[in-house]
């Protein structure tokens, strides 16, 4: 495995156009990080798919109960679930051959799971173990730019990422 900077890893991840967000909430109140990521990716031109095993619709769009249900598959996945659910989602990513996976993390644990990171890396995926795609172009906004700076100091945004 090689190592790349976080900037390089984010660029590689965001060069994919079909992205699933696993863990999007049925509640469209904007408070859940998965929903914010889903909406912003959609606004900036990505083909985005919501994944929630308990929902048929999220944010007014069709939601899929699993990654395997998405017609044509996806190139990348943002995991925005509870950390306990992250390993199962990562196994699905590996089984489906998804090569780019981002474990969302800002404050606290976020979706971070060391087990999920290991599963992904052992399965050949490039796993970004923290931070948020909204901290990087073309999705970045002022608030996320500020958060990236602060959370890089705390370690919630990694400085280096192991590439598959």
C-alpha cells in the first residue's frame, strides 16, 4: 500500500461521480450529517444515492435499503452511520468492489470504526478514516473549510491516507 495526502485522497474520492451515502436519515431536518453530505453532493452535480435500510424515501428521493440495490452500482461510498454499523457497510463495499470509501467524522467518533477501516483496507479499498467530503472542493463551503482546519489539529481529519 502507498500513502497519499488527505488532499490527494479527497480529490481521488471526489473524482467519482456516482456516490452513495449510507446512513442518511428519514428525517429531513438537516441535523444528520449524512443528510447534509447527501444534499451538498447532489447540489454540486454528483449522482448521489441515499442508503437507509429502514426507508423507501429520503429527502424526497428514492432511498435504497442496501448498496447492492443501487442500479448500476456506485464508484464511492460515504459511510455516515453509527460506528457500530460501519463494519457491515464496509463489508458490503468490499463485496461490491467499491474502491473509495469515506468514514464520515467531525466531532466525536462520527462513523469511525477501526474494524471498518481494517475490513476496507484488507479488501482493497482506499479508506478515508475521518473528515467530511464537504471540507474539499468542489463541495466545500466556508464553514467546512474552517472545520477542516480545526479538526485537522485534533486528528479527526487525517493528514495521510493509505491507498489501495
